[in-house]
């Protein structure tokens, strides 16, 4: 299925994401890597002050959609696969891969590329390539429609 | 103060993910579908984030300490090992399959589509199990 090309909204969203990453570093000295922040909340806990900050950051993420609904009186558009096995496998791979690889689209992609980190450049190229190949196989070899 | 900064950063991050379209798995998969219904929007998300992040992180690199903490916790790993590449490769496969990465998935919990309540618990189990083994 097609989705509308939204260069200006996507650019504006990207600027906000970059701004958020700078706020977190300037204020608290921490990288805005969501896989790191979310996994810090899961036991076992090693970093108490980091734990509380991580919980509050996630609370901020969770408040974004309700605030968006209040401001625009519509829910954000969403379409996804309705296959439970695919969602479970995808979730496990994202959780496992981001912790092993030390980051995801935000930590390696946004923050790491902005800092010109060699590790993050390699990580980002790697996950972009496997993601492109996965969608190619999913849609053009296996013929999935969503 | 550092909790207020964390809350503001989370809210702004989530808002950015929503208006950019990152919370919509179909849009993410269309970005990844170069030979099909390609939607280049997400290149603009990354472009916008890096346009502000590149000068911003360069400037912060000159600060001696953050505003509300005793020191910057800059990432200090430099090794380009199998864990970095293998983990990232698996992450990319999961991202392509579901169209969700961690930030948009958590943000989407309060949008309330059914699929996200399957994806996020699986992701948390994956993270937790990996953390235990590490």
C-alpha cells in the first residue's frame, strides 16, 4: 500500500528528534538512545539515577500521542501487519539485536551519526542494509502486502 | 531539574516521531521498499535530526559538563566487533519485518493499535533476555 510523501512534516519531526537528543545531552549528559533507555528500565538495575530518568523519559514518549490527539483532534495514522507471529519475531529481533548491537535508529542512527562515531556509522549501514533486504524479500519474494 | 529535562526530551522526541510518520509501520516499510511503493519521507527525518544534531553535538563537545549532572556520559566504546555488526544486522531484520523500532513502538502504545501490544512485549522480552545473558 502507498503512503503519502510528507517531506516537510518529516523534516520538522526530524528536527524535533534532534532537538530532544541535544536537550538530553546538554541537561543530563546522556545519549537519547531509546533501546538503551528502555532496557535500562528492565531488571537487573545497575544505575539508580539513570533508572528514574529513563522512566520519566518513557513517560514523556507515552504522553506524546494523547497530546497530539488533543492538539489536532485526530489519531496519528497507523497501518501494520496483522500477523501475530511476524510481530512477535520482529519484536524479539529488535529487542535482542539493539541490545547486542548497543543501539538502534536513535542511539546509532541519530546521535551516533551526528557525533560521526565510527561504530554508529557501521551499525547504521548494517541495519539499513538488512532492513532493505528484509522488506524486499517480504514484499517481492514472499508477496506480503503489508 | 534533570527529571524535568528527561520528561521534556521524551515528549519532544515522541512528538517528533508522530509528526514525522515514524510511528506508522507502513510508512517505515515503504521507505525501505525501494523497488515497490517507495516513500522517501524518512530520509527527511534522518536529515532533519542530523542537521540539528551535527552542529549541536559538536558544540556540546566543547562544554566541560552538562547543566544538571556532574559529567557527560559520552559513549566510550570504539571496538568494531561481531556483536556490533551481528546485533545491528538482526535489529535491521526485525525493523524491516515489523516496521517498528524501539522509540516509535513505545510511543505508539498510547495510540493503541492492537499490533503494538504484541510487538512491544516481544521486544521487551528480547531486551530483558539479552541483558540477563550479557
